[in-house]
């Protein structure tokens, strides 16, 4: 009995070769992707570390710079500024200064008085006053208001977190600005401190001027978004 010849299945062999090639290619591709991911993570961590070091160095250098100049009153005065802060209110000025600046209360008060005096060269009126939030950094619930009038008048104010529109203005309990003897302050230079603001709230403020007989001459109101007290 003759043996039947054995034939190789060339198609199956080629198919297996392609399968092996595909598997090997996939493994190579996965290894390449993994290497790229590891490389990316390494570079990312390196960048974070470098950024932190640069920030730390910059902050330390800035602190040293401030500490070096904090005894130079001319430099200190230039770096304490009053600038508008529309988050608190329209045309309300706040103090801006370096966080790490240390200055004595006496020197700071002198500098602030000088800056306010410079601003008061401009004419201010009850409907366009100079407003400064906590200029002396002593009371976070305080607002200083400055304006002038042609005649001498007394002034009163009212503060509320309720909408002024919803209230009877004539029936409100106004606070009078008093002189050192406790009498109504009558002047044409109206420089006042309002220290009854409510922190973390939208404060509606009315200010009005009256003659000696108590007749209201003029009134205006403005809104102040008082920040929460710093802990």
C-alpha cells in the first residue's frame, strides 16, 4: 500500500506568521507608549519641582528685598498706595501694600494722612465723595468718607443690609456725626468715619446733610460690599 504524500498548508503558515508579527508589533507599540508615558510623568514632576523651587526662591528674594527697604520711609511711602477696588464698591479706594512689609503704627498713620491730604486737593461733593475702606487698617467694618459743601451743614448717615428702595427714607433712624463735645458737627469740610458696617454683606448707606434747623438739604446713597473679617 502506497503512502499518500503530505502537503504543507502554506496559507495557514502565512496566516500564523502574520498573527505572530501582529502580536510582536502590538507588544513593541505598548512598550513604546509605556516609555512615553513614563517619560511624560518624569518631565511633569521635574517641571513641578522646578516651579516650586523658582517660586520659593523668588518669594524669599522678595521678602529679603522688602525687609531691606522697610526702614526706608521714602520707599515704604511709595509702596503703600490707595487704589480703586470695584469689588467693594464704585470708586471705593482700599490700601494696597506688600504683605511682608512691617511698618510702625506711627509711621503708617503719618504716611496715610499724607496720602489722604493729597487726594483732598480735588473737589468732592456729597454725590461724588472720596470713599476709603479701612485706610488705617484698624477696623475692617469702617469706611472713611470725605466731601465739601459751600455752606456749613451737619450730616447724618444710615446703614442697612436691606434695599433702600423698600424702606421709607424719612422714617429711618439716622446717626449724626458729632464733635468732641457730643454736639452735632456743623462744617463745610465733611470728613467722617462710618464704623457700623456689616461684614460679608451688601451694605446700603445713606448720607444726608441738614441745615442748623434740621431741614434736609441734600442726600445720596451708595452700596458697599464689605468683605468678611479676616481670621
